[in-house]
C-alpha cells in the first residue's frame, strides 16, 4: 500500500511538472507572438474554412487592435473558392472593414496569423501562405492540432481561441473596447456552448468584456437566436428525418444540398445543437451537403467518446466533445464511414 501511495504521489508530481512546462511554453509563445505583432507593418489574419465565431472573432479582435496602431491589416478565412464569404452575422463583427475575400489575400505576407486552425489544411486554398509568409503565428486550442508555423500559441486547455488572443492583446497593452470585446465575446460564448462547458476562465473574461461595454443580448441574438420563418419548416423536416442508432449510441441527421443553398450558415450550423439533445445517444452527427456529393460532418459527444479522434481518423479535427471533417460520396456512404470509425 505504501509503495502504491508513493507511486501515486510521484505520478501527481510528474503531472504537475508537465502542466507547469506546458504553461511556461504557452507563456513564452504569447510573449513572442506579441513582440512579432508589435514590430509588424503588415499582418494577414486567417480563420479556418467555414469560419465560426471563435475563428473569425479571434482574427478580427487582433486585426482591429493592429489596425488602430496603423498596421496594414487583412482579415480573411480558409475557403474552397476564392470569393466565398462568411455568414452575415460574423461579417457584422467587422466594424473597420478589415475582412477580405480569400482572393484578396497577399501571396507573401510579412506576418501571417492562423486563428483557431486545427491543421493547415483547414486554410483551404490559402494553406500555401503558411510557408510563404516571413513569419507565421499559430493561435489555437484544438487538442488534435499537430502544430505548425514559426510561433505556436497552442493550448488545448483553453476553452476557446479568443482566450489566447486576449492574452496576446494583454501582452501588447491593448485596451479592450466594446468593438474588440464583441469579437472576443462572440467566440467565447459560442465555443463554450453558452458557458456550459469549461472552467472559471471564460466566465472571468466574460465579466471583463461586459465591463468593457459589450452589449451581450443583441450580440448573441444576432449570432444564435435569429432565423427566418421559413427555416422553421426546413428544420422540422430535417429533425423528422433524424435517425437513432442505439447499437452505436449515435443520433444523426442530414441537411441536403438544396437546404444548405437556401439558408445561411447560421441556420445550417445550428442543426447539431438540436440533434445533440437526444438523451438516448452518446454521439450526434449532422451531415451537411455543401456541394453535390460533398459533405461536411459535425460531430458532438456527451463525453464518453472522443469525437476528435474519430474526426482525425477521417481527415478532420477538433475537440473531444466537438469535432468535424469533410468527405465525398453519398449520404449513406459518409454515414457508413462514421459508423465504422465510432467505437462500439
């Protein structure tokens, strides 16, 4: 018993030491990133393909702070096509007109910042900018991220990438005002599922942002609570066709291409939050046909299944409880791929 107790104590000591090393590494990366950005004359900030509020909010918060210092700033996002645009609610965060189409992104940036990008492939047609830039900074919190770039502010313990961006802004002595705060709050609230997951850090930052003047209700109403009336009928049809697979603890639904084409990303991405509520399932999957025969898949877990491992195995990435990937084929073929990757 004494030997087991000593072994347990030693394991805890090792775990604490490793955690301290990781924290030190992140602190150093934050400091280095702030120094690089302080000295930059031109900065390109990119979010991932189909950018969400954490990805684009991170890029816009940093971009706005740099823009106000006189830095030449371009904010964009990974895409499959050069003229894609993110959702209109996310575009509303761009109060300074920093957001550009992928086709407008400089080929050889002085400084490139990749925000919330779990893998360079998530930059789509802009992935080549990683090696073309003089300096590339990664700011991300995905556990599946293998790491890339010259400066890696990579911390899977962070509940959202905006938390790491806030640390960089703090190191740069940037005052958080309502505009920068709104970008940070948007990513914070959405990536924590309305503050339902994570520790005390997101709540502390949320309080700071509210004190800085962020108006939470109109911001979140526009992000997650405003849909056209026609969406209710489409959502009803999607949910009526949802299926439960008790043998695998899986509930799944599909959004066909004609529905994806008719509605905004805000509507399409909200489907998984309805499907995941089925208490009989451990894992929820939503298949979205973004082009004929081309699907993006959102995966959610209650905690017993690491869906990031499933997504990585299928060419994607994410977090243990929220991940995704893209795949070509019919809906039944993509469903079969997910079923085969899930643990029984």
